[in-house]
C-alpha cells in the first residue's frame, strides 16, 4: 500500500457494487472508464434473480444481506446498480450502513431532466421499479414542471436474456409496451433497468428519431467520482484498479455474459451463499 | 383425529407439495380432485422463482431447504410439482429424506409413452429441465424405441405471467420455439413446465390438430394415489382434506393468481423465510 502525503488511508478501499445479476456490469463498466484507478467488488445475486417481479420487502432483505457482505469486505462506498433495488431499498440501506451509498435512479433522473426540451419524460422499468414511482418522484424533485409517463415492461429482461433483441417478437413487444408512451409525446425515455440498453436498437426504432434514450450508467459513474472527490477518497490517478466478482449461483453463466459486457476484462469470480446476516458461507472459489 | 380399526396412524398426515412458485397449483388441483380426503401443505418459493434458469446445484439446495421445512411439518409423502426441481433434484431428495417422493417427470413420461402412436415425442420445458435430459431418459427407460425431440422455451413462463397467451407475440414466440419440433413429426408434445398449460391454446394452434398435448398434473395425481394406496396411507374417502399454503415472498401475488388457478379454493397463505436448514423464520402469517 502506498502512503502519499496527507492522503486518506480510506481512499485505498474498494468501491462495492451490486445488482440482482449481470446487468449491473454496465454500471461497473462506466465506473471503470471514469475511475480506472479504483478497486471494485461486484456482487451479482444470480441465485435469486430477478428482483423486478418481487416485493419491496424481499428485495430490501436481499439488498441488506448483500450490503452487509460487501461492508464486511471493507468498501469505501456502495453503488446499488440495480434499478429495482435502488427504487425500493435505497432509503433503508442509507439508514443502516454508515458509508456513502448511491443508486441509479437519482443519476438517471438528473440526466433525463437535463436532456428533455419538451418537459415530457418517459420512464420504463420492471414492475417493482415502476410501481415504486421512484423515477417520477426523483424527476419531480429536480423539476416539478416535468411530466412523467411510466410503463412497466416485464418481458424486456427475458427477451434480452434470450438474445431476441431485433426480431419480430422483440419489435411487437416493444410496440405493445411503448406505443402509449410514444403517443404521450415524450422527447426523452429513461431505460430504467440495466438490461434495457441491450434492447436499445429496437426501443429507438419504435420510439422514433426525436426521442433521446437515457441510461443511468454513465451519470452514476460521474456521481460516484464526484462523491469520492468531495470526500478526498479518490485513489491517485496513476494507479490501476483491481476488480473482484462474487455471485450467488454457480459462476459459469455470469462469466460468459460478463466477459461480453466488459470486453473480456472479467477477473476471478467466486460463488458465495448469503444468509440473513449477509455472511459468506462455503466460498466455492472458481477462477477463470 | 379418528381411529379406525387397523388403520395406519401415518395416514392422517398431510401430503407435501412444492414448486418454485404458483405453477405447481395445477398439480395440487389434480391431487385434490383425485384425493379430496387428503390434507395438503403447499410451498411456493416465490422469493427465489424462477428455477428454470438456475444451476442444478442451486435448485437442489433450494429443494433440500423446502423439503426439510415440509418434513418438519410431518408430511407422509412429498410431491415435487416443479419440473425443473424434479429434473435436477429428485435423486438427491430421495437419498436424503425417508418418505415417498414423487416428481412430475416420471408420470409425464409415462403418459407420453402411452399416448404416442408414431413413436416420436416432443418435450418442451425450461433451460434447466431440457439441459438435464430427464424427460428423454425417463421416456427411453419406458420404451427405448421412442424418439424424443426436446426444446427449451425460456420465454413461455414470462409470457404466461404477463398474461400474453393468445396475442401475436405469443404466436410468433411459439412458432419460433416449436417449428423445429413440429417438423420432426412428433404426434405427442409434453408440456414440461407447470406454466405451459396456460399457453395450451397457442401451442395447440402452432403444433396442429394431429398432436396430443400432455401435461403431468393428472398422471402425477394418479401416481400419488397409487403410492398411498399401496402403503395403506390413504385417509378414508369420507373425509374432506384441509389445504395450507406457504410462500417465501409476500403472499399477495400468490393469492391473486392462486385463487384463479384453484377456483377460489385457496386457504390461509403464510410467508416463511427458509435458511440453510430449511427452518422457518419470522412466520409473518396472513390470512385471506
């Protein structure tokens, strides 16, 4: 460990990131791009994915377990990369854990509010995210004048996972979900789920040229950088971060998709079992 | 409790049934129809659904936890109503728990083998079920001459849950999955997932009139009756069974769909948390 003059030792700790599965890697990718000097620890809850169709109580219980697990690994801040968990669990986590915690809703809302010209913003996401109204509330907090139109799109995640991203089924599904949002005349659409950027092509096609698609990943990475800078918790930019990955189901599927997401940069992936206290059990390590 | 002459006291215990979620209620419904005198305890693992996309290791861990939970409630036999759990975990459960255990694969395979005339049987199911080859092996054990064509249909469960069972998206999805199976010339198609009967209409339309659709529920209920009769564990047919329900996520969604499945016959539904030992934690009861 280096020891630079006046430097905060806390700065050497890693950034913790979690998602219900593999989708949060899009957020990790942007964090690595913005802050290549930082270590990261990512947890994908692949044994209990998806979160979007489950109750706020259950999602919050899982989020607590994961945060305990990451905090025990001594992280300096937490990024909730899952939209559903950000929407329903962020307040509970902030109350319970004494580290900076950032979700993806607030950054996505900020970006949407700054992009819209017409003052009409669409938001799509899982059933859990849309039911929580978290995006609509966040956008209204920034600018109460903005009109927000929301729509849950439960089939988008399974379509993305099946790899059906530009066939007729994807097109008809996108039309069924988005036609109403389009007719409301939005000029900005928030992709409120980390899987949705995979369907960007078909979503853009259905929404038409005049609509800007917003995903939270990049803006979330900027927010992380800003917070760490404000607290003097950034590592020196001369460093190169290491990245560790944990999953709750066997790692094979995560490794396959993850390497595609991160362009082959995935490091070791370990399987863990989370109990009620978020403790690690039988860490069946698997390297790639 | 009654005490009839020469009667096995064990007979008064309940039948345990589990599924990853609500789909197994189709199996429960047939059991109630065949054995109205029997008590049942059903567990739907709604906090961790689905199983079909998860690893055999994880599905087996969950199945063990649930079986422990039900065995602690003193059941006389267990029905694994989930096709994926039947396909990947049945052998492990039979080894570990000293009660009769029945899955849905074996009965479905038996029905298909008795129905086919052409000797060509199709099987559709989740990724986990199809990858396990459990149906193909079971059918071949009954009749090695039968040719089995299999296809995983990952989008069928989310389509059924979205209620898109006879629109153009469902039709195109069914065509994409089933065209190849149809072209193989099967005359029998096993619906190897408890959700698929909901899509029966569109599946029948795509497969055409000459193909018999088989689901395991009815045959599984006959198997349960046969085993209990063989072991003198049937309750007197003059009795009327009680039915109890446990879920791992909040009960609201299960109650809504379950009442539709069972025609308003759903009893009390309790939420439980399963730890590694399958013990009950904080049983937040909710009556309906």
